[in-house]
C-alpha cells in the first residue's frame, strides 16, 4: 500500500515540477518575444521619440536591448531553475 502511495506522490511531485518548469519557460519566451519583436519592430515608431545614448529607444531595442534582455533572461532562468530544483529535491 505504501509503494502505491509513494508512486502517486512521486508522480504528483513530478507533474508539479514540470508544470513550474514549463510555466517559467513560457513567461521567459513571452518577455523575450515582447522585447525583441514588440519593442524592436512593432512598437518602434512609438518609441522613436525617446532618446537613448544618441539614438532612439526603438532602434536601441532592435540592436542592443533585445540582446541584453535575452542575456538577462538566461541568467534569471538558471537562477530560478536552481531554486525550483531545490524546492522539488532534484538539485545537482
């Protein structure tokens, strides 16, 4: 009876872990798409009047901002996944 209970508990824990993992991936992808495609392409005309470092904000997002946000997302994802791994007991 305890083997069956442990199996169910382990399966629920696994599902919760992957649900948290996929949720983090989705949030990261939405932020990345918003910054790179949204700010760099779609919203560029609206951002063109805001000066940043000698150029406008729309150009900055298209050339530098999306790359910097992507790098920040990589570090955030690694930090958050380490936290999630510890929470579910699957850390290295």
